[in-house]
């Protein structure tokens, strides 16, 4: 055999195998190249996402969500807020810091270990959204309320006089406290601590409704805890403890130390709140939320301090109104008071401390309370026998949860609890519109914001003032029925439909009443005192409108007494002192005691002005 032939026979197959191998290698290489390209593309996308995430202004997103919270789906908004907070919080550490030891002072309502876990955990949780909403809203209120026009005119001369006696920063804080307290008592209508009947605007208790039972010694519609500070300012109604809660929240956002002062029973240690103390320098100034009035100083001049109330018996004795009211607290009772800090575990948590340090510029708000440092400052004041956390804010959360659970078992209780504030808490178009108006009102956004193309509260409120003929036409107007959530379900009989229709009409009138009252408050806060008088007297309190059911009277409306008080304040501003005093002396108003005190102070100022030489008056 020819060697060449033999070799060729061997070589040819080898060449074939070689070619096949090269082809396979090319195919594999091409496949690997494709995979590598895909991997690189995925990696680039991942890096882009990481890069985008690191450039996201998470705190800016949180602030934006809080500002629009009333317009958003609550569950989705909460998820977004917590997501951005925890993304911002990644990689941050607390070090060796521990929560305040003052948590043990509320261990009767929340176990200390449970409170400690809540305050020391690093990640943000769902309940933080409500807490931050409160911080945000009270910050917004404090900023627009703290202005010269918001000052109580009864105190203007006194405040001007002490400018030369106190350091400038103390005068600024005292003026701010006066303005914030005045706004609180004008905008939170007074309710009794423990009402004997259903609180307006709740309907009367339905026949057959079981009165729910509560833990921790709480009672149905109990004092302080029956609504939160946010609900108090949102509804514009509250008892003295709830007013104290709103006032102290506003002071906190203005960086002013404020706390509830309580006497302590020698028999069982029970604490009874009697005023709010505001620490300015080394003095504690006294404000009385139940009376809706500051505590006048010696000679009924200025604001009394705790030191003056402890040393001068006339300070608290002059809170009596002869033949009408006796003030239940005397000099001997206030020799030693307990200071109660209006904070929840969230407010003293380490994550809120870290968050506050990251909030700057227009996002700045107080999210953290250094309770230990504050307690030392307060405890150093003579007459303070100790500092504790106030249990009412925690009780309010427990009360709300237990009321909701009880309502789930009793349809009548469900109806009672929902019927009250459905005008701003329902998911109907009209309720959403009124809620938006209320939100912008509390932001001080009364008129259109051209920059954001957002309508102000005044116009939005006016849209709620449906004429009576429109309310009567609800049964035949399909568009109105849609706006107010009225639907005749399949199988609903005529009687049920008529009941639903009447209820919706009552809600329309209640929404109209609320909008009318709130826009009247806007007129006052806008400095339009004569216009405010017209609105309070002719649109909230007018007897002819009430008789035609276009407005509800004292028996049905929660706004009547508050409207009379604010009408009197408007008359004061216009110099109509006699008319104002007459209104302050209205018998039977819930705040009559404090109103009569204001009438006395107003008359005293008028007499003092009348005896001044003409030259000094003109000056």
C-alpha cells in the first residue's frame, strides 16, 4: 500500500475531527459570548438601580408623602413612608444608646420591656407613619399660627412691658406660647371631661346598643383618651386634657418645653391634671385649658408663674367666679405638682432621634424628645415633685383599638362610632373634599397657591355649603347621590332606602355646618374680624336658619358654643367690648367658667384704659 495513501486515510479523518472541533469551539464561544453579554447587561441594570436608589432623596419622599397624606390611600402611603425611611436608615447604627428610664413611669399601661423594644428597635414600623403625620401637622400649624396677629390682645401690653425684664430669647418663646395657646382654645371647642350622654356630633345612643367595656380602668367616652391629639385638632373639639395635648404638641414643634401639671392624691397617689406649665428660663408659666384662659398673675396682670401660684393665694383664688363657679385648686394644693410629658414611646425612640438629625430646611420638625434632659430641667424648678411620662397618649391608642374591636361585634356601635365624623372620614367624594379643605386649613393655606395650582381651604369649604333645596333634591338627583354615597342596593325596600336618604341629608347638613364654622375661623385668623362676626352670627348661629333646618341648633350642633366664643373674640378685636362681654356671660355654655373670667379681665382692661390720660392712650 502506498504510504501516502495510508497516511492520507489517516490524515483526512483527523482533519474532519479538527474541523468539527473548531466549529464546536466557535459555537460554544458564541454562546458564552451571548451569556456574558446578558450577564453584563443584567449587572449594568443592577448597578443602575443601585445608583438610582442611592441618589433618591428618601427623606424628601417621606416629607412629600406626609404633606399629601390626606389625599392618598392610607395603606399604600404607609408602605411608601416606611420603605423610604428604612432605605434612608440603612447602615446607620445607634451605638450604645438606650431608651429613657422614664418608660417605667407608664408601665401600668404598657409593660416596660415592651416599650423598650419599641423605642430601641432600629427599623421603622407601620405605626411610625401616624406619629410622623402628627409631628408634621403640628409643625405646620405652629409655623403659621406663631405670628403677631395671633397674639391674645389681653396680653399684648404685658408682653411689651416684660421685654426689658427678660432675655430676648425668653420673650420670643413666651410670645409664641401665648399665640399657640390662644389658637388652641379658639380652634378646639370645649367638651366636658366625662359626658353623661352621647358626645356631639355623635348621634344619640341607638336603642339596644351595648356600652363597650375597656381595659386599664378606662371608661366609654372617658377623659383625655377618647381621642388622640391628632383627632382633637382634626375634629376641632376636645376636653381639657385633649386641649392640653394639642397645646403641648404645638409647643414642642416650636422648641418650647411644655408639660401637664397634676396634683397627686395623698391617699392613693391618683394624679389630677390642673394646668399646662410652659418652662421659660427658670419660670413655669401657667395656662388653663379647661377654662380656655391663661392663669392671670398677681393683681390679674399678665400670666402667673408656678412660683407665684405657690406663694400668693390670690392667684388661684381669683379663678373663682363669685356666685357662679369655684375653682377646685388652691395655693395649698399646688405646693408640689407632678410634671407629665405628653409623649408616646415613638417620641423617645432612638430611630426618631436619628431621623430628626436628618431633617433640615423646610423638612425640619421635632420627632424626638430628649426626655431625660428635659426631666432634669423641669425637676429643678421649685414646686415640681417629679417628672413622668403622661399615660393618656398611650391609653388613647389602646382605647381606639378596643373601641374598634367592640364595634366589630356590635353593628349599632359601628353605626354610632362611624356616623359622627363620616363627613370627613368617609370615602365619598364629598367627604374627601371636606377632608382636603380641613387639611389645607390646618396648614394655613386659606387661598389658592398659584405656584402649586392648589385651591385653598376657603373655596373648598364654600363648595360644601349646599343650598337647602339641593339637600332636599338628594332623592331625585343621581349625581348628588353618587357624591354622597347614596345607593339603592338590590333588594333594599322603600323604608330602608328612605332611612338611608335621611341619614345622607343629615350628613350633608352636618358637613355644611362644619364647613361654615371652619370658614368662619379662617375669617378670624385672616384678620377679617367684621367678616368673621357676620359668618359666626348669621351663618352659624342664626335662629331663622336653624328653624328651617338649614343649620342645626345647640341641641344637635357641636359648634354653637364655640361659635359664640369666637364671635365674642371677633367683637373684642373690633372694639365692641360690651357686646363681647355679654356673649361671654352666656349661661350654660360648656366653657362658661372661663368665659366669665375673660369677661372680667376684658372689663378690667377697659376700665384701666378709660382712666389713662389721653396722651398715653394715643401713644
